[in-house]
C-alpha cells in the first residue's frame, strides 16, 4: 500500500495549471498577430525579390559573371528567408489552440525556440549573404553610374541596412518576449 500513498502524495503535490480569464481570446489574438506579421514580412521580401529579378533582366546580369553572382546571392537569400517564413506559418497553422492548454503551451514554446534559432543564427547569415551579393554589385555600379549616384547607392544601402537591422531586432525582441511569457 505504500505505492498508493506515494501516488496520493504526488497527486496532491501536483502543480495546478492556472487558466487565465481570457486565455483563449488572448491566444487567438496572439496567433492572428503573428500570422499577420509573418505575411507582411513575406510580402516585403517577395516584393524586394521581384524588384531584383526585374533588375536582373533589365541589366542583362547573365552577361556579367560578377553581377550574375551578386544578384543570385541577393535573390537567393530573399527566397530562402521567404521559404523559412512559409514553413513557420505552416507549423503555426498546424498547432491546434483548442488542444489541452499544457500541450499547446509546449508546442508554442518549441515553435518560439525554432523562431529564435531562425532569428539569431539563420537571419544574420541571410543578411550577410545578401550584403555579399550587394558588395559584388558595387564595382559594376561604380563603372556604369556617375560618382554622385554611386555614392548615393552606397550610403542609402547603409541606411537601409541599419533600418532593416532595427526592425529585425525589434521583431526578435517581441518574439523573445512572447517566449518568456510562455515560460512563466
């Protein structure tokens, strides 16, 4: 009978899951916000990729090896990120918010851990690849554009990179905040 008493003690000492008052509504709102932000990100990335593809054909990039490699790195990094976001959205859609609260929370924590890896490891590599591609284009820009316009492209790209870094950093902070909230 000692085993039964141990089970009773363990049962009584079991942690109770506190369900927030508007828990289901908060979950659905959070999910909707996450999906909306990921769709917006994909829209921006896809638009940028389409512009680069148009530029690719406009300058006949396939005739110049350095320009070809640079644009392919830039376009490829954008499409890679789009695929990552689509896979994340697919994973998010596959989670059932009507699951048991404990299981759903566990799924969300795993989801945000994967997102953290995407943001902190893969995204910097994607941005680095994009920058290398852009860097490869600079000699072609310098030889075919006026000095003033070339300088404008260089400085505006730095500004765009800083603004992009700010928004990516803010998104990472928001997602890490959600992860910390889930762990509490």
